[in-house]
C-alpha cells in the first residue's frame, strides 16, 4: 500500500491507538519538565559510556567550510558533504518543534497524545546527529535556523491550524524518511566498517529512521480523504523543493532519485535490518 493511499476512518483510529501504545513502549515515561523520555535517556547513557573517537581520516576543515558557504559543497569530498548533510538534516524539525513546544508549554500536554512523544523524540534526533559528528571529531556544533523557502515552509507548518499543517507535515515526513535512509546507507559506504565508532553512528541513524517511519505513519492517520487528495497533488512539487533546500543533500545525492523514492513510498519501505523495530502500520489495517 502506498503511503499516499487514503485510510478509512476505522483504519485511522486503529493506527492512532496502536501508535500510542508503540511509542509508550519504545520511549518510556516522558518527563515534560525536562523534555525527556526515560528509555531514550537510558539509550544515550549507554551510547555516551561507549563513546570513542573515529580513527579514520575526517575532512574537518572541509566540513566547516561547507557549513559556512554552500558554494564550497560541490568541491568537497563525499565524506565532507555527508557530514554537512548530517549537521543540516534535522534543523527543520528542530526549528518546528521548538516553536510548537514554546506554544504547548503554555498549557499541559497529554501523556496519552502521540504528539507528545513525537515532539520529544525530535530532541533525541538532534542529539544523535550531533553526537555522530562528535564521534567524528566535530564538537560543540550548534544547529543553525533554516533560511529562505525552508524557514517560510516550517514557520507555516508550526503556526497553521492542524487541519492544514498535517498536510505539509506528511510531505515533510515522507521526504525525511527517504533522506535519512539514504544518509544512513551513504554513511555505511563512506565510513570504515572496521572502526567500532561506525557501528555506533549507523545505529543512531537507524534509531532515527525507525522513529521517522513511525511519525510518517502516524501523521498519515490524521488525514481524511480530502486532505490526502491534497497531499497527492502537492507531493510532486513540494518534495523536490524540500530536498533542493537542503544544500548538502543536493550536493551529495541525486535529487531525482530521492524524489522518485519518496513519491513511490509504501508501507514495505523499512529495510530488513530494522523491520522488527519499526511501527507496523500494515498490521494495524489487517481485518480482525
């Protein structure tokens, strides 16, 4: 089934109920004041206890040049481009979540609302990406705020009524799932397979991808026939524009291939290595 197919009302309700149970089991108890999740903190405690520095060659100077100027990206090595892409790829979601939480902190959040978990997971995505770079020798890096089309798109996403913003959110989630999968595979290609740090980095990218697939399935469950039709009409124009706005991704990957994969997204997408840990959106739709 395509991610762009419309679910029935029963399927949407089942998906939302099942996804809530899934994230409760995967994330553990939220601490709203600390903006943390119990099981994610345990994961990071283990990751940080095992932390070591990557022993291979790392183009640190290239990386910082690419972060300062998009013009440098095309002349960089693939590893330098990949590192810039890692640094940039969660800026958009981080920006949106910061705005959303600034608003939602003004009122209590519901521990039985999947959005509470989705938003808190994004903090861990930023931590995982930055920790991956730290393992490669790039420390104390701070994410920049998006600019241009990306900033406009994301501000609308955060401020629009949910009936509208969920249309844009699904487009962003589909594009993100494909990008993070490509980023993980490119990391496996470029980093030294014999260095134990590589396995740590790839595991963090897998954890992120598992979450993003679940986010995509959940957001889809919030859209009825009219809004799903709007998603289908907007996808061919919006998804390539989102990739183009991520300049390191545009330098490192074929935007046409990323877009084609996104437009062909279906529920069989998750790679075999993570299938057992991904939210099973197909099982939810199976008849009783």
